[in-house]
C-alpha cells in the first residue's frame, strides 16, 4: 500500500477521533446552553458563551489525551496559549452566527436558538479542526528509518574497492 493511502488512512482516523471528542463536546455545549437558558434570565448569546467555554475545557482534555495524545507534548504553555486563542476565535464564529440570527433576523424561539447554535458550532468546528491540527497539536517529526545492515555499496568505477570487498566476502 502506498504512502498516500497510509496518509489518507491516518487522516480518516484523526477525523474520526476529532469527531468523537467533538461530538461529545457538542452535546456538552448544547446541554449547558439549554440548562443556562432555562434556569437563568441570561440573554441567549451570553448563555451560549458560557456553554461554549464549558465545552472548550471539555474538548481540550479530550483532544490532548485522546485525539492528539501522540503529538508533541514538549511545549504545553505554547499549546495551551494557541488552543485558547483558536478556541476564542471559534467562540466568536459560533456565537456570531447565533447573534446574527437572534438579533439580526429576530429568530429567537428556543428551537431557532438551538438550530443556530448548532449551525454556529458546525461552522466553528471546521475552523477549529484546521487550526488545532495545524498549529496547536503539532505532529512530531517523522522518524528516519536507519539503513538496513549489510555491506556498504561498492563504487562501480573503483577496482581497488571492488577487490577489497570481494576479499571481505567469505
């Protein structure tokens, strides 16, 4: 099997693990959003921001210890800073969709809030997947495979080296 097929298989595996963590993160996000909305008097976007922050914390743990557990762990401060930066951008994307629907178009029923919250999560997820895998959870450099043990290649145009090699072979 070629290197391209192997690379594609690894990407599919990564997307599946990212999706598993992200799927549970979406459930956490929506459950917290609806709990905050129905138990407090907070405005819809503020409730959504709280839910998104809770989901970001959950997702970091899932991504670091499940999805990207084999990635570089040597620079955690850098990793956390970039994760929070890209998560904040994702938060703005996610809640910007909800804000536009709620205050721009007046779609403010509980069903509409959940639909646009979910749509915002989807758009932000595309950004997060790209940014997390590209910048936050960096792949470790590929290990070079050492050459197979055996006799060193003999230069074709050096008769002395060929004689010496023939003398070493039993």
